[in-house]
RNA sequence: GGGUAGAUGCCCGAGUGGCUAAAGGGGGCAGACUGUAAAUCUGCUGGCUAACGCCUACGCUGGUUCGAAUCCAGCUCUGCCCA
């Protein structure tokens, strides 16, 4: 296999856990893992300024090919010189392929060998999202890391459906690599196979034959129990090459992330920190704080006294409570900023503990 | 002073003889959200009780009726119009 385009460097491997710390190089800079990618579906992390993300320690954002294909469309990215310049984000970007939208969008129509047929929610037109169109779009967007189009199915799917999905994903992976042509962008493959160990193995082994720059674990956090998720994650991560980043797609809660790092995963993304911020839920050193609760009406204290983020330095719980109750956009912004900071701080803490080979201890403390 | 419209649960508001502890909102309480179409979705929300059930409730007082938030009378208060 050719060397990864990401120059993946393993820095530390925990002695009593599969947790590991690494650095790698994208077209936009050096990245340190384990890491969390805020989700910026539509070329914006909802309610967040790029400078706030940068200050919180975001290294790489996730954007979505399907949504950006529909609007503003690839030609805008070509004209504007790519997503980084377009949204004024200096860091790295990973684009998801649209595979998840096959699973999540109500207007998805049909799956064929050619691709997935959607009805656009923008103008109703039928769109065939093929592996080639996904990659061409991701090239236009200009992300640092492209994802292959995969067929994401509910984790509770039966074996026959799961096998079919992973086999399609496999063939689409071949086509995706070919579609990249001369682009310097990196590309990750996605392991599928629902909750069947044999299928996960089959999927991983097939994809590892091809020169991908990293490997993702897909099809989790889509209906299975926590224990099942962790088992499949553990099994799959162990199959993947040690010299490539491992990315658990769409996961998860802080605890999910901790569990997955322990099982050898390097990269994560999740909508949770920005999604729940909209409804006033915040992660703190003392657990989740639901700021919509009236008990915070007169709470003249920071959201989390242990937190070093600008929001906790400046604003009271009472103010954040008020912003949530009145559904003021600033509340979403501030609480999202805090939550993203919380995730990054967690990842920094995890990474530092791995570098000092005390991850397992941290893991055990955090699980309590 | 005269006329007229109204007074419903924490708030707004529907109901206009029995199916009404009373629609629907809001507020409150609780929960969900994991590669984000959708600031969304789901419970509960008079009191006591584990529950059966009991009590209290549609401005106040009385009346009609087997039965009244709903009909009648008087009163109180509020909005609007006229003097």
C-alpha cells in the first residue's frame, strides 16, 4: 500500500488500552489526534463564527457533500476557490459523501448500483448521487479529506441487507478512488456491516486492499444499543491498519467518544454539541446542565466554573437561561461555543493522557 | 346616568343544557436528539391518593332543571359607545 497522503505519525500508543495519539498532515495543516470535528453541514457550524471555532481548538470541520451539492452547488465552490476561502475557515475540512443522507432523508427514493436517487428538498428535482458525482462534488468543494459514498443502513438491518449494503459500498469505494484522478485530496473508505462481526471483517478486509488514506467505521449510532456499538467499534477498529487514521462516523456523546478512543479510534464528529445547544443543554465538568430549567433564573454564576471558555469567563447561567427561554440566537451561539470547547478540551485531555501513558486511569475516572 | 359587549383552570382562549376536570395555544415540569432538511419531537400539567375514588372549579348570590360553564334574575367588576 502506498504511504498515506496524510503522513500519519503515531506518537504514542497506550500500554494498557488501544488508545493512541497521532499527528497527520492535511493540505491545510497539521492535525493532532484523537480529535473531534464540529459538524458544519452547510459550510457553517451552526451559529458559530470560524474564529470562535479556531479559538476553541477546532482543527478540522465536517461539511456535507449532499447538502452543498444542492445548495449552493459545486460551481459556486469552483468559482470561489473552495470551501476554505468561501467560509473563511483556515483549518482543515472533511466532507462527508452524502451516504448518511441515503439513510436519513425522507425523500430518498431508491438505491441502484449506479447510486442513490434523491428528490432534492430545494427544488424537488431527482438527483442521482453516484460515487463519481459525490467525489467530483467533494473535489469542487476542495475538502482536505473526502469520504467515499457508502450505503448507510440502520444498524438493526438483517444480515442479508447488511451484506448487500457493504458490498455496494465496496464497489462504490473502487469507483470513488478512480474518480479522484489527480486530486491531492485524501480519501477515506467506510466500513459497514451493521452488527455482524463477520460482515465487519469482510468489509474492512476488502477496503484495506485499496490505497485509502484512512478508514472510517460507519453505520453506528443508528439504532443499536450502547454495548453493541462499543463491541462493533472495538472489533472493527482492531481490524484496521495501524498506520492510518481511524474515524468513527457520527459518534457521539462525550462518553461514547471516550469509549471509542479506548478501542483505538482517532477521529470523531457529532452534531450533539451544536444541536443540544440550541435547546439549552450544556456539557460541564459536573455533567449536563439544562439551562432551560427555571432553577437557573437567578443563577448569577458561570455555566461551568472549571471551564476556560470565553462564555464561562463572561456570562452567567441566568443570562444563558434567559437567552434559551427567549430562543434568542445568541443563546444557541454561546452555548454551542461552550459545548464545542468542552469537546475539544476533552480531546486535549485524552490526548495528553495518552502521551503520558495514563489514559486508562483517565478513562476509568471519566466513566464514573 | 343610559346603552352595549364581556368575566372560563398560572396566562391567553374555545365551549353555549348531559359525551366537561373543561378543546387549542402559551407558560411550567420531564424526556428525546449521535456522518443536522426542518429553533424539532414526545409525555405530564386543579387538589388528595399506590390505585378505585373523593373533593374543588368556568366573576358573586340565588333560581329553573333529573342534570348548569352553558338557561333565568339580581349584584360586582371590566371594555366600548352615548350623555
